[in-house]
């Protein structure tokens, strides 16, 4: 039984030539028309912005929220104590 190689050759040839031709036409269009370049740049920037936003959300969810809530309360108490001391100093100055 003989295997025919002609269909395989033309299939491979077609699968290589058609995408290269389409990319070539698209590349020439990019070089010739500024509006296509601007539109593509906008699309790329939107996609990049979405990726960066996803990364920011990931970092905030997994690294930014690891602080113990009791530490937050301690910080609030320390801030209030410092404010009370400032107010007490002001009162002492006014009494003098």
C-alpha cells in the first residue's frame, strides 16, 4: 500500500503560507495607516491595564490583608493615647 505525500505537502505548505500572508498584510497595514496603529495601541493598553489591575487585586488580597486585626486595634489605641497626651499638654499650657 502506497501513501500519497502530495496532500500532506500541500496541507503543510498551506498552513505555513496563509498565516504568514495574513500577518504580512496586517504588518503592511500597520505601517501604512496610523489609525490602525492607534487602535491597536489602545487595545494593548486596555489589556495591559486589566492585567495590572488583576495583579494589584492579587497582591492586596494575599499580602495586604494578612495583618492581624488586634494589631489594628492596638494602633488605634496608641493613636488615641498620643492624642490624649497632646490635649493634656495643651490644657497645662493654658492653665499657666
